[in-house]
């Protein structure tokens, strides 16, 4: 049976960088396997389609593919204010992450708040990716 890392590496082979209306973003290639399509749908939740979510999915798959212990993976938010505000501006439903970040973290300024909010979304995507990888293996790590 494949490890989660091997499965993640295989999924990465089915992504390509494409030009979108917002710049460049990862997208599944034509003919991607059904398991990858399910992973993408579930990781997008109610954001489908979304450049940021696609990029977070690929980042999560890379982190899994390159790690030794999948239980220690953490996604890192952007540091640039312009990237963070662009992320927030891209979909109105991202405001909910701001609300969660205000209650779960103790941000000292707006930049910390934005970073915490994006961190929450990135971790949500990572959890969805991990759930799908484990599900494809019958629930094993």
C-alpha cells in the first residue's frame, strides 16, 4: 500500500500552472483521476473554483509529499500585506476567517489578524487534503 507521501506525490503530477484572470494558479490537468477530482472538490468546500484554494491544495500536497511525519505539517500564511489583502478581497466569504481569527488568536494589529485568518484557511485545506488521502487508503496514515 502507498504511503500518504507517495499518494501526495502522485497527485502533484496531475497539476499544471495556468494563467488565470488573477495571475497564475495551479489547476488539475485534463484526464486527472477521479480521486484527485474528489480531493479538489472537498478541499474547495464552498469556494469552488478559487485560485487561492487551488494553490493551497498544491502546497498541502507538496508538504505531505516532502515530510517524514504527516502529523507535524503546518501551512504557513503569506507575509506580504498585498498578498494577504488580495487573498481576503478575492472572496467575501473569507471574512469568516477574520472573525474566527479574532476569537481564537490574539492579534496585536491588522497584519497579524490577516495572517491568522489565512493560516486558518490553509490549515482547513490541509485537513481536507489529509482526509482525502487517508480515505483513499481506507483510513490509514
